[in-house]
C-alpha cells in the first residue's frame, strides 16, 4: 500500500479508501451487509494496509457509523493509526431540522456521529451535498466551529458544481474560516463529467480528490454481466448501465485480459493515474474486492492503454448533484 498527503495538508492517507456504506442494516438497503459479514472484509482491508475509511450519518440511518466505530476500534491499536471520515446533509430523522447544512443540524449531527463512532473526533468531516436553502456563510462558520472545538481535524465536500465549491472556499477564506481540503465527486471511466471544471479546480488549488463509485457500481468490474442485488435495486444504476457505458466496460475487460488481471484493477489503476486523485473510495462486499483494490495501486497503465480506455466515452448529463 502507498500513502500520500490529502491535498496540500500534512495528513497521510492510504491510496485506497474503504467506503463503509456497504455495512449496516438490510432494512436500509437490500445489499447491505451486517456486522458479522463485514468483519472479515474490513479486517482484510487493514491487513492490506488500508487506513482510510469513509462513512456518513445517513448510511443505514446511523448504523454504518456504529459498525465502523466498533470495527476500527477492534482492528487498530490506536485511534491515530487510521483516518476516519463521515458526512452530514441527508435526512437522519423525521424532524424538519434533521437534514441540510444549517448550524443547528451540523452541531447536532457531529455530536451524534461521534457518539455512534465511539470517538471524540473525526479526521475528515464532509458535507454530503450542497444545501440550497442555507446561506453558505452559516454553513462554513458552523463547520469552522466544529474544527475549532476539536471535533474534526479537516473539512471536505462532496458532489456539487464547481462554482458552488469555489463559492464555499471563497467564503471561508474571506472570513478566515477553515476551508475544505478534499472533494468527493462521482468519477470513473463511465462518468467523467468532473473533468470539465471540478478536477482542474481541485488540482490548481491543492484540494485532494477522493472519488466515489470508482467502478460505476460494478459495471466496470463485471461489464454486461453486472447483476448484483445492488445493480437490480439501485436507482442510479439505470442511469449508468446503458450501451455507451458497457462499451467502455468492454475495453476495460480487453485491457485486463491482455494484462492477465481483473477489470476492477484496471479501472482503479486508471483513476489512480489521474494527478488530481488522492484515493478512490471502494465498496467491498467480498474480501477479493479488497485484494483487487490493493493490487491496483501497483498496476501502472501505459499511455496507449489509457487512451484506449478513454476513447469510447460519450458525455453524460450531470447526475448526483
């Protein structure tokens, strides 16, 4: 495993981040694994040198944070041995203030997340989406206060337009508040719209990029054979599983066959070769998924292979914002 700085910070993270959304309660999503099933997978991640873990308060309505906290406390000797990230924005209750990025919700949410995680701080506290109903000044000041209170070490953002991210960064800088050090966009070989503005902005300003859905929910790993429970039940899959995307997956499979490796490793190696990318966030429902991700760190693609992988891409409508 390799370890790199997150953006321009001094924080070192593993080049693979394990997304913990897969672990929680099936009452939330059919494809989610319980703690017993998750334990050997997360243990394998630790054995492979992964030290970066990402969850969110809305995953299994807090259940993912609870499992994440217990597993990491049992698998690491010290809290400082791993980097823990969580997120705030989506509803976690029925109250009118149980969502969004108001000061009230942020302050309540960080305390609840810390209790579920069983820790006194998270390393990276991220806004899950942009809140169109709350002034950005209110959000950024509240997040700054979370950092100053010692409840978060760094701030990150996820899935928004570049102008929104730039506005947030400008607002923080203007007032002397804590700025975001990372961006978590959807980015993979079948969805590259972030290459237009967000990735160049992050690269220019020293923001670390930690993409989610690096395998396009399995399409890049399984191609036309993608038929997992998640593929059948995830609404976003329908927007990612068209003929143009399968054409990309076909090339991934061809390169993998030539290299005598797996398509998943090739797709992740492509992401890891991008200068802006710090660490893809992978989902893993099997130990073999962890092994593929770890092996991708050492797989270096040629310029010709990268060109072949990128050639079939067609522009997409922006999704997920």
